[in-house]
């Protein structure tokens, strides 16, 4: 699904980012700082904004994409209204975390790091959510759901539809 960036609706955020770039452009490690600020302002790293950053900083787009795709904190697509983090850490994986992930993907019709066409859901695969005693677990937004089964996942997701 392609997302159209709305320049007019993001004018204030774009101006804040341009000010941030101007204030920080001479700092060491500026690319990470700028990408973090961009993620914070927009919720993801819009292609059009990355092009603007490249223009203002002379940092090649390829370098930005390299950093953005290496670190899991960054997203190149908008996140859904409800972000589902599926734990695939050792305890969760052993107790069926992968099967839970596959069921969520089936229910929503999207893969990891994707967003449903209606913008309601995104899926992230995580390494540990810190609730190993409740394995397998998922987190939707900031709420943890534990001791899940493949059969119970849809009921949890339906709470957010």
C-alpha cells in the first residue's frame, strides 16, 4: 500500500524538523539525531522527508536508508493506530510465539512491519517484552496479553476493531 505524504497537513512538523536540523547539523552523529527526531515528529520516516533531510545535510539517501533499516526503532511506513508487538524471545518462542505471530498475520492479512490498509493495525516482531512468566505474550500499544493460544488471539484483536 502506498502512502501519500501530506505536506500541507505536516507544515508545522516539517518546520520543527528544519529548525532541529539547523540547530544540530554540526554535531557528531547528527544522522541518528535527525532520524530519531523525524520518527518522533511523524511516527515514521517518510520518503519525502528523508529526501528533504538529504538535501539540507548533504547526507546521501543510501546512508539514511542503511541506518533506518538497521535499527528496529525506525519505520519507513506509518504505524497503525494499534501496534501489536509479538514476542519471539526464547520463552515465548518455545511456548508458541511463532504460531501466535502467524495467526495474527492471517487474521489481519499483513506481515511483520506492515500496516493494514485501514490504518488500524501494525505488527512488530520483538525479542522480549519482559513478561516471560506469561509466555507467549503480545503487546498491543502498551498493554500486555499473556498465556495466549492460537485460538485466543482473535478475541484479543477484536477488542481493538
